[in-house]
C-alpha cells in the first residue's frame, strides 16, 4: 500500500524473523524464539499506548538507475539496469546509458504470473520510454525568467563559480601553489592591479599587461613593460619567479573561476586554448571618465554575462590618498526615490571575485594614470549589500587581509538601507565599519523616500543596536547617512527628530561613536526633488550638533560626470563611447 511501516508491524516482523531463524528444534534456538515472541508481545502492547515510541525510519536513499536508450542483446556485458515501469531487473548489454534518479518507492510484491511475462513487459515499457524521451528532446526549452524590477528575490543570481586568486587568502593560495612565497608573489601583483598569471608568463606580450587602461584612454599612456612593472613590486619580490608548475596551477584556478554551467562549449574551448586571467576572465575595464575635480568613474564589464557596474575613485589632495566607492550588485531592488540605481531594479548580485575586481582595476588605474593611491573602500555604489551579504562579507575579509589588499578595518565601510533588522547582524560579520542609510527617522517620511521599507524605524534600530553590541569596540564607530532634499527632509523638525533617534541608540551601546553624514541631493532628473541650498544644509547640521550629535557634510564630487552619490546607473558619456546594450 506504499506507506511507512508502523511500530507494531516492526515488532511482528522482528518476531517472525526470529522464529524463522529458530526453525530447528535445538534448545538454544527454541529459547531465542521464545524470547522473540515475548519481546514482540511487549512491543505490541507498549507501542500503541505510547509507552514505547519508535523514531521514524530514515528516508530511503535515492536509487541511481540507468535507463536504456537502445535494446541490449541478452549476451551483452552484465551490470546495466533496465527500468520496466514499476519494476527493475538486471539485463546484459553495452548500449549507451543515461543516468537518472527516480523518487524512492515502496515496491509491492510481484506474483509469479507477472514474473513469467517480464521479458515482454520490459520490451514494451522500454519502447514507450524511448518514445517519451524523444518527445521531450523535441520540445523547445522553457523561456528565460523575465527581469522584474524591485523583485524581493534575485531574478538572476550570481553565476556559480570557483573562487579566483582574488578571493583566496595568501594561506589558501599558498596551499594550491605549493609555497607561501609563491602566493605572496601573486598577491604582490594583484595588490597593484597586475595579473600574476600574465606577468610571470614570458610567453605573454608585455604590452598587453595594462592594455585595458590604454584602450580606455585611447593610447595616452605608453605601453607597460615587465621592467617598469617590477619597480611597483616590493624589492624582495623583484627577482623571485613563479615557476612553471605554479603557473600551471594558477591557470587551473583561473580556469575554474571563469567557467560556469552557462558557458558555451566554444567559450570553454577558447579558454583552454588561451591564457585567461583576471581581465577577460572575471571582468573587463570598458570605460574611464574623469571629472573636473579629479573624480574618476570606471565602468567594469562582467565577463560572465556582459552586464556592467560602476565604481568611482575619489581623490583627496589634503590626505594624499583616494577613497574607492564600489558596487555589490547590478542595479538595486530597494527603489529609493532619490537614487538613479533604484530605477534600474535589481538584475543580479555580484560574486566576491566581481566585487574585488573593481578594486583590482581601480588600483591599476591609480598606478597607470598617476591617481592618488587608494587607502579606503566604501560599499556605497550600485546595489544593496544586505541583499548580497555573503559575497560582501567575503570581499571585506580579503580587503582587510594583511597580505591581501591590506586595508585597515576602519577604512572599509559597508552602507545599508537595512531592508530588515537582521541586515545589520549579517553585515556585522564583516571586518568593516557599518553605515546606515536612514534618510529620515520618521516612519511616514522614510516610507516615502524608501518605498520598499517594511519595518518601523524602532524595529530597525533594535537590530542595529544588537549588531553593534556584538561587535568589538574598535568597530563600533558607525554612521547615519541622510540624503537631504529641499523641503522634503531638511526641515529643523526633521533634524530634531533625527537627533533624538541617534542619541537614543548611543545610550544603548557603550563606546559607540555615532556620526551623521549629510549628503545634499544630486540631480537624477526627478520631477520634484531639488538640491537644498547650503544655508539650509548648514542649518540642519547646526541643529544636530547643538543637541550633541556629531555631524559633517559630504562634499559633492564627480557630479558633472554622474559619478556622485545616487547618480550611478551604468551610463556612459555618448560623446566618448556608444551606450552598451
């Protein structure tokens, strides 16, 4: 009847088995049979009354059967399994096979009459199975899922891949390459935006090592040479090679990182016949644009599907360094009304390799175009980090790895709009500072600015406080971000409410340093939103500081090239290069 066996039935089966063992009239086996009968009676009485309970039997393991694709002769090699409707039996044959995994079944007992006709039934069922298989092969594949903006789940998830050297620590890479020194040599290159697989392979033309930057700036920089790149490496690594064996292993690692189930056979063949590194294997630098204030916007094209993300290098002359703003997703589903990325919807999340490739290309641009070096990274580009928390946390770990990109934990900031209270806990695993894009502390107004908000600010504040309490004291420095929009959220009353909101959280978290970052709205073509005057921005700041809340105003950078906060939407300057489709 195809149902689980009950505990009393288990007892009866056990007793019958013991009696069968004790069929010979020996004293020892007669005693065993008597013991089995007594145990069975006790089980029959105890199991229904609940005195004795049996754990449910484990589910049967799925059978791996082999479906015949052609009729096999009886004299063939043994071992193949033929599926015959509800029955399975062994037959000989060497025809090609196809592996399937049918659902587990509880098979009924078969009569001798059915067994006598087994051969005819097998032939008929096998023929029917072949017809069904041919029909399925002729059916067209189902259409791809549509891209739905603001979908609660990733419509297109990040393609499954093995990690590339960018996502491996020195220790992990050293185990693969067979030496810690080789792994250090590889990471010394990656840290400067140099692909070690191409740099250490003498067969690769050295002029191609930085060709991606040269193509974007139309040959304004001289071709790179290995001698020139050697000067960028630490002195102890300049005379150290990688070795042919290590290069082959590194090539295998990159081949696994750039291959996915969606890759075509031609693409996989091309990758086997050529050397595929970070550039072309994970992502490609397709566009560079520098604004009047020196802010440099990069457009990075992902190798797996051709989608693009933006990253921005923001130089600070007074500090002698730059801050890099990177993306965690292609698009965003949060739909903030003041943000251009929110209009794209969320296309898919990035892998940790794709996130870190933005840092790799930014370091390359800084080296080749003499941009101030990067000493800080902020996850404030395209996408919501909480919707891609695992990849973001992994990327932050590599960014702050001493032998990786080597950034200080306090110089890496992850900003989230907090889709739910648990977002802070998930992102709090990263060795980085946290920032909360609040934009308004009153529920009604925040719902207007962030339409996807589902939780009250007090609920989100509790999740924020709990995450801060679980963090080390050195990582309890945090920031509340507010995009100020004229006559929308820049009134003095909003400043007062925000100050009380911030002070309430500070009281609940010892040793927490909380500051408010005011971001004057950057134009994205909204019908009614306007940038507030600096008088209103200064008045809002003074209102907060008068109540004891530290507050600073973010300097607008790169707005003439749509590189400022809220303006990122993979848009190229049509005068420079055609818009990619």
